[in-house]
C-alpha cells in the first residue's frame, strides 16, 4: 500500500511544507519510505527509507522549492525493502522529465515488461512504476497528453492511482476502475490532490470532490483541467479501504470511513449478537466497529485490551525465548474489565489468525467466563493483486476451512463474521462498484498468471 | 516524570532483555532518555537520549550481562535535555558502586546540596539523584543498609521512588508518603520491581503486591527482604497518576487505573450531564472517562476526533505560517459525526486550555450545533513539586479565573469539572492518603522556597 | 576520477572482503561514494556516499556473497554529489542484468543520449554510465559478447575503463586509447582486475600484466579470456596519472609511478636548478619529485612544511573570519628549517595557484631569504575532458599568462616548470602514446561541443 | 595521551572556532574523543567520542559562546573507551564550577582516591582528573587560588598538564617536573594556551614562550598572570615527545621537534651506518629521522614503502583469513626501489616489533638484497606511567632480550639503535632534565605500586 499527494501552491517556499504535512497525514498508508519531488526549472527528488518525520529532518525541506510537488509514502510487502524502490521515481527522456508516485499494482506488469524488453528497453528498478514511466514517455513522444493518458490506460491493467510531475505540469490520475481513492481540494494557496481527504483537512483545504475513476486532473500555471480519460461500466472500489486501510476521518467517494465501520458493527450485532457483559475492540483496528456493535446491541463498550502506543517499526526482539510472548509486549489485558465476565471481542478482519488466538487466550487467562469473537467483515479467502498486502492464500486462515475451523483455531467460544450483504449495505455502494475479490475470489480484472503477479509485489 | 524497573534473573543472559521489555512497557512515563545498569563483577551503565527502542538497538543489549539490573526512562520538563542528566547514574565511593534510577523530585534539594557543598562535596550533575547518591554513600560508610535507608529518609524530603544497585544487591524503595507507585512481581526466572504493574504483565510475571509507602525491597542472591524503613500516618499518592499519567491497564495500590477513570466519567455524568446527541473523548487522554460518561448518561459514545497515530517526539514544524494550525495536523474532526449535532467532549483535565479551545472551535466549524466540555477532574490551580510537569502557576488557566472564565476561554457552550469529592470517590481512597495539591493548593509537605524547587525540575 | 575493481574468487564468502580491500587501496581515486556489486543467482548492489570504510561498516559486507564482484569508488567534481550517481549501476533488460563500474568520461555523451532518446529510450540518471549500459544491452540483444563490445567501442568516444558483471560473467575493459589504467592479477583464490597494481599488492596477488588498450578480459567459470576488441594506432595514456593521480607504488603499463615522479624531479633539477640551502616538497603531492630534485641537485632534502594528517573530507570552516587562513590550518611551516635560508619548494603541478601563493608567503614570513618554486610538470593550460577534474580554463592560472605572470601571482623569487620533453622522457613513453591535452591543448579525440561535455562532469 | 588548549578571546562568538581549530591541530595527541568547555555566565561542556571534525559538526559550535574556553582531545589506551571518560570534565561545588582538561597520569591516584573515599567522597568516573577536580575544589573552599594550586601540587604526584576554567578564570598549569609540554601565545584577539606550538601557528598567533615546569598561567578579564607555583631542582621532560609523539613543526621548551628527530638520524648514521644503496623511512614515524640519516651518510633517500593515507580509526577487518595480511593493506612496498638493492630502513622506535618484522619481510620479498634496520632511539625496556601508552613490559620486545634477540625477531640483516647519549645530544637537554624512564627503567618519581597505576590507564 502507498499514499500519494500532489500540491500546487503559488508560494514556492510553502510547497514543500504542504507536501510534508499532507504526507504526514497519510503515514498510515506506508511507513517504509517517503519521498517528495518538486519542479522548479527541472525536477528534484528527495527520498529515503523511514517515516516522513525521519526522512525530512534537518534542512532537507528547505532545499526543495517550487510551485508544484508530488509526494509518496510506501509500504513494502516484501522482505527486500530497498531505497531503489522508493518513490517518486524520476525519468528523463526526449520529452523531458517525469516524476511519478504510484499507489496500486499492475497485473500485466510481467507481460508489459517483456514487451518493452523485446523492444530493447532497459530497466534500473524492479518496480511497475518504471514500466508506467517508460510507456508514458513513449506515448508522449508521439501524442499529446490527453491521448497519451488514453493509450496508457489501454495498455496497463490493474490498480493505479498516480500523481505526476510532467515537466512543469502537475497531474493526478485514478485508474478507470477506481480501485484506490483520490480526491482534490482547493485552498487559498492553490490545489491539493491526495489519496485521502484527511490530507485536505490537515492543510485546512476545502474538498472539491473525489476524482472519478478514469479521470485525470491536470494543473498548469494555476489552471485546473478535469479530463475523463476512460469510462468504465463498473467500478472496483477496494472494500478493504473502508474495512481497515483508510483513516476513519477520511471520506472516500462520498462515504465516511468511520460511518462505514460503525455501520459494520451495528449490522454485525444485528446478524450475530451474543449476550455478553461487555463488548471490547481489538485495538486499534476494531475500535469503530466495536462502538457500533455496542450501540446496536446495548452491551456496554469497555476496553478489555490496551495497546502500547509506542509500538512501531523499530521494535526489536532480542531474545528468542521472549519472542513468543510478543503479543503481550504489544498489548495487555485489563483483568478488572474481563474477570468473571462474558466478553465479546470485535475486530475488523482476521488474516492469519495467529494474533487473534493469542488475544483470546490472554483474555481467557485473565478470568473471562466466555470469549466471543465478532468480525466486521466476511472471511478473507483470496489474495489481493491490486495493492493490499494480504499474504498468499496459504496464510489466509479462512481459506483453509470453514468458520468452525477458524473458531477452533482461535479458541473462541463463538465466532461470527459479518455477511457479504451486510458489508455491502454498510458501505452503501452497488456490489458491482466494489472490488470484493479478497472475500469472494471473483476478480474485477481477469488474471493471467498468478505466480507472476506475486513476484511483483 | 520517569519510570523505573529492577530485575533479578537467575539467567544473566536474559536479564538485559527483561529490563528492556519492562522499560518499553513504561515508555509512556518518559520519552527523552533511557538507560540500563547491570551488575556482574562491577556495575556497567548504558544510557542515551531517545526512546527505548532507539537507545537499545544493534548489539547494545548483548553487551550488558548480569543477574541484576535496573532501568530508567526519563521525561524532561526543561528545554535543556542533556545526556548528563540521563539515568541510572553510577557513583563510586569507599563502599563500592551504587547505581540509582529515580522517579520523583526532592523539595529540599537546594538545602541538601548547600549542606553537602559546605562539607566539601563536589557534584558532576545538576540532578537531585546525585544528592541522594552522595547521602546514601555517606551513610553506608558508617551504618548498615537498613539504618542508612532510615537516615536517608529523614534527610530527603519530597517524592522518590528508587530502584538501585548497591554493588551486588538490588533495591527498590518507595518514599514514606508513597507519591509515586512501585510494585513487585515474581516469575519463573526471578523478580521484577517496576513503577507500574503493566511492566509485570508484559513479562508475564505474577504480581506479588504493591510496595508500601516507606518500604524497601532488598534482593540479594535470590532472597527477597521487605523492610519497612519509615512509617507515616498519612499517604500522598499522586491522584494525577490515576487521572492521566499511568497506563490504564496498571493496578496501583489495589486500584485499577482504567476503572478509576471509568468511574470519573460516570460520576461526571451524574454531576453535570447535559443532554446531547453524542459524547466523544478528546483522544487519547479522555477516552476511558468518556466511555464511563456515555455508560452513565446513556448518550451514544461516538468519536468526533481522530488523532494521527504517528505523532511523536521527532515532529518538526518547518513553516511558521503552518505552526498555528498544528492541532489540525495532530488531530482531525469527523464531520459526519458532529454535523448538526449536540456534542459533549470529555477530557481528563485542562492544563493551559489552548488545545481545548482549538478542539472546540474545530468541532464547531465542522457543524456541531452545540459543544459542551466535560472534564474528569477538578480544576488544576497549583503547580506540582513532586515530579509531574504541569508548568508554572501562570500557565494554569484555572488559576486565572473561575469556571465561567475558563468556559469563555475555550469557547464551549457549557463547561463542567468533576467535583473533588467525586474524584476521591472514583479512585476510592481516603482523602488523607492522596496528594491533591495541584487541585487544592494544599501540599502534603511544607514548602520552604518555591522558586528553588522550580529550578530543580 | 574513479577507481574500479573486479574479483573472481572461488570462495564466495571471501569475495566481498577482497573487493573491499582492493577498493580501500584505491580510495585515493575517489572519496565521494563507494559501491560493490556481486553476482550469486542475480546481481545485488550496495552503494552509499562516503569513504570505503564508512560505506561498508557493520554487517553490510556479510550480506554480499558470490564468486564474482565489481567495486567502484567515485570522486565527484560537481557540487551536486548525489547517491543517484554512485556506482556500480545495475540495469535489467531482456538479456538479463548488467552492473557497470566506470572510470572515465564520454565526450559524445550528449549526442549518444540524444540519439537514444530519439529512439524512445528513458533514463533514470544523468550519468554517461547509463548510456553505456543501454547501448551494451541493446547490442547484446542482437549480437554475441565479442561483437557487442566491438560495436560499443565504435559508438562511444572518450575515456572508459570498465569493470562489469553481465549476468554470471565478470568483465574488465579498457578503452582503445587506454586513457585510464587497468591491470589483472592472479592469486590462489582467483583473479583480480583493478585500476592500479597497488590493489593487487594489497591482496598479495601476482600481477599478470596490464590490460592493453582496447582489450577486454572475460572471466567465466574461472576461465579467463583475453579479447582484443579494437586496435588503435596510437595510445592516449593520461600523463596526469603519473604526475599526480596514481599511487606511487603502482606500476602502470610497465612504468613505476614513483620512479616516473623521481625522474621528473631529477630532470627538473637538471633543467632549472637554482642554488639553495634546502629543497622541500609541498606535501604530499610534491614529495617524490622533491626527493628526485634533491638527489640530482645535491641540495639537502629537508621538509619546510608539515601537513595536518587528519585533513579530510569532513572538515568544516565554521567562521568566515577564519576561512582565509585555511592553508595554515591544513599545513604549517617549520621555521627552524627555513629561517635565513634559500628555499626551493617543489610541487607536482600548479592548477589555480591560490594554495601555492599562500605557501610561498607562509615560508617567506617564517624567515626564508629566498623562495624558489619548481614544478614537476609543464604548465596546465587546457581542461581535461577525459575524467580528471581540473576545473575550467578560466581557473587554470597558466592559461591566463606566461610563466612570469604565474611567478608574480604566486610571489616566488623564481619559478620553473619541467619541459614537455623532460616530462615525456621521465615517464618514458612515445609522445604519441600519451594524452598530453591539458599541457598542450591538443586532444587525442576531436571535440565537438565543449559546453556539453562540461555539463556532464 | 591527550592534548589540551585554553583560549581567551575578546569576541565571544569567535572563541569556539579558535578552540576547534587549535584542537584540530592537536588531533595527533588523541583521536578517541574531543570536547570543549566555555564559560559565559556558567560553564557549558560539549564532548563526544570521535575525531574533532566528527564531534563538532552541524551547528554544535554555534551553541557554545563565551570569552574563555578550554578544549581536550583524548587517546584511550584501554579497550574500554567510553564517553564517561571524555574530557573536559565539569564539577560543581560550593566554590562554583570547575572544568578541567588533563594531559598526563597521576601515579598516586589510587592512594589519593582511597584517602578521599575515606573522607566520604563519591566519584562518578574512574578518571584521575576527577580526583584533581575534587582536591582543587576542596582547597579552594579554604584557600585562595595561589595557595590552592600549591597545595594541589604537594598532593598529586605524576604528570599533569592542565587547562581549566574556574568559574570565569582561565588557567593553564604544567606540573613541576614538566613531563608534558605547554606553551602560551598572544594574538590580536587574546591568548592561547596549548600543548604544542603548532596550535599557536594554526591560529597565526605569536608564541610568547613555553610555560615553565611548576608554572601556572591565570587569565582573568584579559589580564595574564604568571605564577611559579612550585620549583623543582630537576625537570622530567618526556623524551618520547621528541622521538615520536609531538608534531614535527612544534617547538617544545625551545627545541624544534623536527630538528631533534633530524639530529637523531644524523647521529644514528654516525654511530652505526652500514653501506647501502638506499635509506628509507618506515612511514610516517621514521621519516624525519631517515632524512637526517641520509644527509649524514650520503646514502640516497628513497621511499621503499608507501602508506595508504586513508588508514584510520574506523578500519574494519571483516575476514579472519585476511587479518594477518593487515600490514600490506596499510603499507605497500615499491619493488622498483628495493629490488636487488641493499636497503636501510629507519624508524623512530620499536615497541612490540611485530610490524617491524612484517615490513622487513615485505621488503625482502620484493627483492632487496639486504635489509638493515636502524632505530632513532635506544631500546624501550620499561613501561611509561606518565601518560604514554606503551603497553606492559611483557609486550616490549627489547625488554625480552638483547639487540641480537630483537634483530632475529624482526629478521633484519643488521639492527642498530641510537645510543642514549646520542639521543640526549640530539634533543640537547641535560640528562637530569629529561624523563628517560622507558629507556632506562629509572623513574623520575618513585613508584609505590605498579599494578595499581596500570589499572588507572
């Protein structure tokens, strides 16, 4: 997963700070690397491994000036996280310079790369973003920007939300199926394009609207142009953005993420409430859902678990003997709140199930009479090829057995998932406008060769 | 504020990791520096500026071996945060080596230092911990450990929870008024002394009990001795540990912090409920209190505000023009949850009031019809001289005017604080066993010269 | 300037260390960045800004394993020194992976890049090494390795000494005019290709021979193949390698650098000796030349100047007021050795003349009766376009006036340079086999557009 | 070993830079840590592990302002090099603040510390400098500065050259036997006190004179006072400062170090010249001595060995298999200069002999017909207890056997040392004014308990 932003600001000294703050508000979308590209008589990129606050320290920001900028935060799904793959990437060609920040994943990456290699193209990274850059550069040599975007959209398949600098132009582009979110806002200083509306709020900017699937935003000399590059009969908004990934204060395609999660909790209670003394979230992912569940069920909302709020990227586990207790180091149970009680734990989803099991056991050891587990989404049974790291099918516990199998695996007294219909109602879209692949196994784009896509994560 | 731990572990390779994890669970008590001292044929100290995970990286831990260890995390209240003041401090004298980690503040520091200087003593730091170390060393030259601790307690005034290595002995000591918490637990590997019980939970250790005010724990060769050094007719448990400072999963002197806060919320609702559509915490400090308030009042608990969970120590504000919007960068409002609604915001306390005002305004701008502010503790009117940084009296907004004055300052529709009596009932101690100085101005120890104490923060 | 190495070692655990040590011995050829690429089932690159010992610290080396490796140290001539330009660079294409380390400079870089851009090629760096990589990749798609190297040599103009990994093959290649040195050695463990023979000595490896101009070394599965890719009627060995750049213990194309410099000193004495009490080098560059001058002239060799041996890359000059005294901070005069004496100072060359002037003045202020300056090479009048940073023509003091002009500028009593003929005799090559462009203005390759080459430094 | 400086400068912004540059010029006296203390309304210290340029980077210097400052560079002789032992150290007591930088070693440290401990004193470091600070503080409580220095000199035994800030006074003090050098200079901006005159040259300051043994310099409000604290019938100038330690451009007690070394070489040639083709230094330590040897003997001075000039503190030896070749990595032989020749190698001294042996073998393997070794000082047979790290007696090869024993150990054809008389003549002092302990075993101060001193290194 990744987060992207684009800034147009009349005051070129202010641009880098605005980009920095908006990236900071999207930090949850990627913690591995961060980067900013600015244009001012040529494009300059600064990117490093680390959190936004770690990358842009000292006087780094003050060396980046320009009226337009893009920014990127990246989360790596592979063990090999390297600076070479940090973004934005910058390429130079006959048509000048292009800097690209990309959120998503191309499913025909291997094919495209094969074709380009056969044409004699050479690559310096293993990222699909370089493929996009090469294709776009080539189109721009022969066609204007509108046609080039159209041609690009016909060639690349998958999810791609892009912010770009093409020489002195700032672009935002959302793929025709609209997998990943993108929105645009306007403020006193200029314009902001960002993955989520929380970035606009952070800059105290007025949200104009969500960028439509297949739509490009082109900003040049302070003028904004909206171009519908490609129309699609359906959409494929990632439902996982609502379930887990996006910040709860964001509004995506008109739907507030908090409200969607709250609704999931309410519907979950309606579908599968069990009588208990308290309902508690698995922090932090289950919080909103548990609040909704409590509201609907009338069972008091009390936190059974407290998370160490300093848990982060840099945590080391020096002693093998201690590693197995790691859940306890990250999260603790409040005995007072569970002892002798019937407890319902609510989480947004279950992926591998190992953490869920440890939490259930911890609550039970603290004296809970019963521990019931409720999940704000249906079972995850298929891997995602569109940009969310969900491990391979083998690791998805729900793909290995039925609900009873999972219940035993996590040792809960009862287990219930939200129904697919309940989820769809909660987010309030037509089913055909959502990507539900991880829950149904039905992919909105036909896949040719799975093994290849996985390499490309 | 600070956090302290002491570890006795039969396996000397395991000790450093145990100390590390327990410090990590006390990170909320101090983020400026961290340190560990171990004894193995002499005492070795490693300490640095930074979070626990930043200080103990690479192979640092593997170089610290020994059966006994103490650890310390420190929060500096002054601008000048320097490595010289990091703890544990290590002193050498005729009686050997003493390493000390200190949580608290001596109110007769200046007098004691003056006396010691008149005796020809020389100091390498400006910390009151060095005064303790010098006094204790001196007593130990003439007296045994029990008598030395007694003499020390007669000389030093203020709050002091100490963990110490005195050559090959491990000690924990809580001052006779018991300002700051301390507890002891026993596990398979040995013993753990820690500021809060959450550290014991993290190590999956059985909590034996709280260390009593005026009680010392002496561990030598695996034997534990409990010594009642000094008895006091009253206690002075810091009520702010329950209100704000301690982790909610800790149990201090038999009272679970979460429950105390939850009770504050319930009593607050009983005392000053106003009819509203939602009740929301100011995150993260007001969360538990708001949950209690919602439970008692029946008003739905819905989060109006979302905090950026990557906010931390290293955040920079490069642009003056942006600095004033800093609240928005740290916290955002969910418009959906407040628009057209009557909102009650609950926080644990109000210190300077500036953040409260910004939050109230942010919620109002998002469309709330009414914004009511409820505080889980009485007004803070006096500074703390016992170890909690609460700024000077001039900055305490409640010391400048009555409740109506504060209400106008934070621009809330209504404002109510929990009554002192309500607070005392919530934590469930006798009033005489609590330090309520910040709320009442009545200090449990007579102060001689305020200006001097403040220098010593 | 840069230094390159290539290692073939049967023991894949040993290869990274061998590469590290050989780079370390070539540190004088580049202090800005260092990098190593290894092949073991794919190519892996590690490179960073800094000295070899700074870049490869901690456990970096232990993560690089493989039987073949190349290494590179780089010296940047421009203010903008960036990680993007560090080498080796790694490209991927249809034919697999190519890693290249390059010492030299292409003079038709702009033209080549223009042609490639017109063919639709896209670039991620501004380095001429990427042009080489793209061209070579393209040739390898259609031709075998021998023919590809031949075609490459017909396309690229300038100086280029390359070490490369082409998938599992290790290559060394020296351009047809042989501007920069390259040699090969054989040891118990395998083979070493390096810019200078001092790298072979460091690894205690037997020097097989210098790689001939236009010759490629291809090592595959432990077999070495010598291929004469392109023959040239003349050579263009850079004479500045002998004058200043190479390490004195290296032997390049059969000529020991120390001996060449010693000869320069002897011939200089024969040509322009002036009667003096002592002859002293300008440290460290003039040392060997001054020893030769002393031997020939019979004037005692005594050091007038001592250099602070900790002068290095990281030196800062915090105070403007002190900056002008910087020569004194780097170098001091020994008054005892010069007071009341006639002093001859010997340096290898004069570029801008500013340091020379400060040194002459310093020696004079210390009481020298006379200060004579002798230079071990002819005046530098033209910039180098083949890889040595010598600043632009405007900054070359000898291009601004005759010897008398320079003498006055550096305020010496007398000044003499070695004659061109004397230099050629000292290095003992035919004039037609040397590049003397910086001394004569006659370039061995015709230049089209100077301004463009300069951009490419 | 260590280096100390003290600066008085009317312009308080300039003081830190002057201190920095003078420390930089004394870097050869200690590479482990560096520190600066300034006084401006209180004393502030900044010190870190590392070279001067590494410690004072970024904006560190700009935060240190004041008219007076002291600085210190430290070389640790033990494996345990820790920040706690970095200097200057700062102590606070009734009389105010004292910062001390110390070059030397107390031989009655253990006794003094024992006495102070018996008086109830407590120590935070294991350094003898803290003992000096405690004693001086105590004296200053009862006596004026002059008497206190006198009393201090009666109590402490050993070598001690000190620069100090005592509140707003700047002091320099050289012990009564004058083991370590100290000099004072005057410039436009004020005064400089420094270990060696090269620091004065660096700041372009006029050297007033050497500080006499037993003399203190007190600078207050720009006024300088010279106080003869204690007179001694003899001196004990460390002869090793002239042999090896000091910079050759320094003048110590009227004797230029370069000239002393040059004389050693001349006398060595007169005493034990052997007919050879070339004479070469062991770089860098033997250079000046070899130049003198060549001048006297008439044998041409030609360098047989070249040292990698990037050898430094941070060098790592990742591979055990390579470690034994380490001499070759640091130093290479020039075959051209030794092949078929009779070679005399000159070094300033031999400590353990291991490097000497490797060098002799390397030269022989390069084809030298004969290899003769000449040493510019007599055999080192006894350890130093006055501040020079020379390892213990067991490691001193000359303490294990006669010259023939050493010759065989280093495998030279012949070996000769300079005679003691020759050395004394070369430095041109009366024998009774030198410390020759390492060469004679006769210590200028009676030693009580060697084992204890060694602990204190």
